[in-house]
């Protein structure tokens, strides 16, 4: 006997421990209380016979020996099933003030089904049975009738006469029997998309069960207990042969399980909730012969209205939404439209409040019956019931809200009035963005800090102002120091500060016009490895794969953006640079016994330079933010796009820096450097894509910190960090092919140094992807130093 059967035994024990009511006495003065709606799970209103006097022990024993199958109460009650609460009324019978229990059951109103079929289905006693029905049995039978899904109405009543016994008479109305089904009005969808929603089949059909369950019922008496196995419980669900359904692509006539109202409601919910047709409506006509015609209107927009802004701005909002009257309106259209709106008009935001949520309407299917027997069904929209928020405050926290804050962002600020889309907008307030800087390098140790950006928006789109700032503080941990140089140790531990301000002038096409001042530890290796990856591996295994130097000075910049995908910029830099040494001992979780990771020296002194740039990004949109406090000539001002799976995207930039500063001999010398970096993402389908990259750089009289080097992640993977360094030019080509979570890649590069190009070096590897950015990579160098053991990293950022 399994755990479920054991639990049911105790349920049965509790039910049978209650005194069994008397059958009562037939009387013409019997009073039958009209039925009323009873909630699911009700146990006190199925019959007033609960208050009847207890019978004798003999009658109790007789009731135990009944031959028709019984089951513990609630055995077949599906969790959350409340269908009977709307169709089943409570039975209450009194005779001269005493409860009356019926001694038989009659079924009336059956059309397609026969009485023996229904009795067998719900476990009712045979038609000729005369044993009184207990209150629990009456309740169980009525619940079973209502929960079969075959009847739209179950009305119990007790018929009492002078000459005969009291009978429980149940009048039922079957759900419609369908002889044919036809879908009309579909444009984008196909009928196959809606069949499953129309025909809800039982979760467990008795036809499909090879073995029926047996229930062991333990019954305890005052003097002894008995244990016996009764016959199998009646099937809790009607056989498939009775039901309208679709089998092997063909329609089979039968009773529509659950009724046509519920079926059409499921179709409507499928259209609106699952398929995203937010304006879809459903209507249907059922003829007396059972021919059903379902008409689906996928829903076209009639108009788009913008509220909360003036007329001129409302026109810009409609242009950004790009939703035209007459278009079929999908949830995906709404999501993309709101994304475009936020990107192109970032100084506005959608309004979504409790009041707006209450303005949204609910829809339901209503039935109208004609005099000729034809039934008509249509979609009716109703305003949601206003909540009484002053009396109750609800607070909900769930994993979805914690980790998917924007899960419902596509409908924020949108309401529908009929087929009119209403967009609710308001000026965006100042936006403060604060990020943690978990800095860890070989020259600072652990140096936590913060970066913050405060943006002020102009609701008329004239001047938008941004204030940026950052700091990080090297901590004195693990006894790290520069050997025999306490002054240098104190200098490298001083606070790192950056601060700047810029404005955006949309009317002039100026994306950035501003300046920043700084005194911090900087690197020109951000194009190789992302910030977090470098900090993480510096702490983990003493391998930051970056060189650092001190940089003090200012930067002034201007960036023009004449199209969504194009920008041009100029920067003027004035900096004083200084070399840094690696602290000892290394502050790392592993390999802390190894020597400190080496940090390359730089040409020290004051540098002045100008940088011009030209950039293109096919995935960028008008409102995409550009620029950063940590800007370098080797990296793009555009953020890397996140939609590589959706469409082919080309991106790239070219920068030219011309400057003057201390050369190799210490005297000021003029230098120049040209960098070009182009990448292409080409998705072949949703889970397969190819990424290509070509980076080239060249220059003349370059300072040490600006010289070219290859090797390491992701600049010739499989080789050591900057294994080929000291060049004035370099070329790097990379190709990656991704199939679902697996990928393969190849890097090919060469460096020009000492008036000669090095041999082309090849690195090969494979990757396993956990998402668009997180991946595990293993790479091998292909040369005479090749080893069987690869270089491997778990990376969290993509640099191209």
C-alpha cells in the first residue's frame, strides 16, 4: 500500500467516524430548500441530513456491505478545480424539522448520454438500489457530476411522496455536442494553432490507463476494525469516445468538455496571452445540429493616441513607435515599439501606475441563445473592478521580480480603449546610475571603488547634461609593498579619482561635448580583456593580463552623430604619465607564491595629443549612449550590441592619434598611431552564428605604453600575454563559429618590430557558452612550442 493509499485510508476513517444520518420519514409536509451556489470543498451544506439522529448499529453494518463502488472523499478532486462551484447548488431537505436522506437517485435531462453511462462514471448506486444515501455519499456524487466537465447545469432536488421513498432527483444539462468545427477570419494564424485550445482533453483519460487504481479503506468500529479492498474507483474523467476532439488530424464529434464558453475563453487567452494578439476577439455560432463556426479577428489598430506630452512631442512619439492604424497589433510589436521609443527619445519615459493598470479591461465570452436554438457567442470587454487600496496594501516579492525586472516592460504605459492604443508618457526625471568597481591589479592589490553617472534630461530635447565620476582606493592588505621603496608604496596606494561633465545637443547633432579631469591608474589594454575578467583573474591566479601606468591630466572631447549608426569625434589630451611596479607578495587566491605579475614600464613625462575617430555600428539606435570615463583610442565609444542572434551586424572604428611627448632618449618627440578594428556578427539561425574580426594598427616613434603587442586573451589566444611585443605595427584576425552552446575559434596575427614582420602565429580553440557573454574557452598555440595542455579561461565579458 503506497503513501497515497495510506493517506486516503485515514481520510476515509475520518469520514466514516461521523454518525450516519437516518433516512427520515416520508411526509407530504416535506420542505425542500431551493438550491444555491456552493463553494468548492463545502462539506456542511450538501444536505441538512447531517443533523439527523444516529441509526442503529445494524443499519451501520448494512451500509458497510454495499456493493456499489465508493471512494474516499476528495480522492479525485484535482487541486484548483472549481468547476462545480459555478454549476452545483447545495441540497438542503427538512421534514417536520428533521433532516431527510434520499433512498434513491434519478437522473433527468440526459440527451446524448445514457443513465447507466453516467452512473458508472460517477460511481452512483444502481437504479434499483434502496439503501439510504449518506450525506457524504450525496455530496460526493453531486461533486462528481459537476466535475465531469460534461454538464453546464446540475440541479439536485428531493422528491417526497406519501406512498414511496424519498428520491434524489438530479436534473442535468449537457454541454453542446459538436458535429463539425470551422475556423474563419484567420490571417496570420492557422487553424492548427487553435485546435488544442478549443478542445481541452482530460488530464487522465480512463481509456489510456492500463490499470485502474484500487483504494484500500480502513473502517474502525467501536468494538473492532476491518480492513478490506473495495472495487476500483469510478473513472474520474469521461472516456475520450464521448468527447469532441481531434485525433490524427481529423475532427471527432462528441460533447465539448467544459462547455463552449470555457473553450472559446481558452482560444481568446491563447490569442492574447500566448500568441500576443492583444486586440484579438473571438465570436462563434453553434447551430442546433451541432455545427460550430468560430470567427477570429486578430485585431487591427484603429489609432494611436499619446497622452502626457504636448502635440509636437506626441508626433515624435508616434514616429518613434512606428505603429500604424490598420496593422495587426502584437505584443512583440508593442515591445519593439517601446524599445525604439526609449532609445530614440530617452528623455521621456512610459507611465505605468496602479491607476493605469485598473484602466485596462478584462475580456470574457458571453452567450446569447436564439429562439430557433442557435447559440451565438461574442467577446465582451469589461472595466476591471477598482481595488480598495486604502484598505489593503499588497506587497509581493518573487524570483521573477528580483531577476527579471523588465519582464512586463513591453506593456508599461500602454492601455487599450477598444482598438485605440493609448500611450502614456511623462518627462524622465534625473537618472542616477551607480556601479561597483571591484578593481584588483598587480599594482594596486584590491582597490574597491564606485562609478556614478547623473543625467539631467530636458523634456523639450534641447540640452541634456551628464555628470560622471569614479574613484577607487588601493587597500593595505596582505602586507603588499614595493621592496625597499616605502615612498613608492604610499604613492601607488593613493586614491584614484576621475570626474567630468558633458552635454548633449540634439539640434546640432552633438552627442558629446565635455571634459574630464583625472588622476588614476589607467591601461591601454581594455581591447584585449574586459575589466571584470582582468580583475577576477588578478585576484584568482595572479594573471590580470594587463599593463598599467599612472595618468594625471585632462581630456576635452566632442562627438558628432549625424546618423543612428555613425559618429565622428575629436579629443584633446594633456597627461603626465608615470611607471608603476607590481606589489609583492601577490594578493591572489592561488599562485600567491609565484613572483608578482610583471608590469611593463612606460615613457614618463608630459604628453599632449589629439585624437580623431570615425565609428560605425549597424546595431546602434538613435538614443544609444556613447562614451565613458575610461575612454581610450583603442576602444569604441559605442557599446557592443546584444542582438547578435537576430540579424547580421557590422561594427568598427578607426582612430588617429597625433601627439608629442618624451621619447626613448627622454627628449620630446612627435608620434602618431592609427588603429582600425572591424567586426561582423552573422547569425545563420537562432542558435548558430559566425563572428569575424580584423584589427590592424601602425604608428611611428611610439612611446612604450603605445607600442603594439600580441598574445593572450583575446589578442592571439593560446599564446602568452604580450609574447610578441615592442612593435610599431600589428595585424590580428579572428574567426569564431558558434552552434548552440558550443563554439570553435581561430586567431592569426603578426607584429612588425625591428623593421621586420614576425612569422604569422596561429591559435586554435573551442568554447562552451553559458549565454551571450559568459563562456569557457580553451586555446592551443600552433607552433614549435605547442603543448597538449591548453590555455583555458572562464570569461564574463566580450571585447569584440
